[in-house]
C-alpha cells in the first residue's frame, strides 16, 4: 500500500478529483496549504501598497492506494494537474505500513 500526496494549484482540484474517480478512488483527503518553491512567490497590490507574498496557496491531496493502482493514480495526477507553467506542484509516493478502518476494524487493503 502507498500514500500518494500531491501538491497542486487550487483551481486544478476538480480536474484531479474527476481524473481519480474512474480509477475507483473512493476517498481522498484535501488540505489547503501554503508553500513556495521555484515559483518564489509573487507581488500583490493591496490598498495601493505593493508587497511580496512568498508563500502561495496550494492544495494538498492525499490518497491511500494499493500497490497495483499507484502508477495509474500518479499518471492521472500528472495529466489532470498539469498546466505547463511553473508552480504546477509535486507528487510524493510513500509506503504505508498499516491502514485500519476505525468503524469496522478492517486492516490492510480491505481498509482502503
């Protein structure tokens, strides 16, 4: 089992969700986060004053999947979150040692 974490642009969230649904992904976790990378922030104007925003709003999408689905999920994320511009984000794939569904106490892939 793997945990696939993607940091994406906020306006791409619906596209990502729509791309994951046909793969049988029944649940995902979405968080509003802020960060910076090569994008290096941006300059904003507020009440006539210019200031630099170094942390840009992003969305973090986390989905736990079986090993068999990892490549399909990564490809769906790559296609649906892509704009071709700087700041598209990153995808991280981590091992999951154990998953337990609290309600039923199912564990492993049965809990996904």
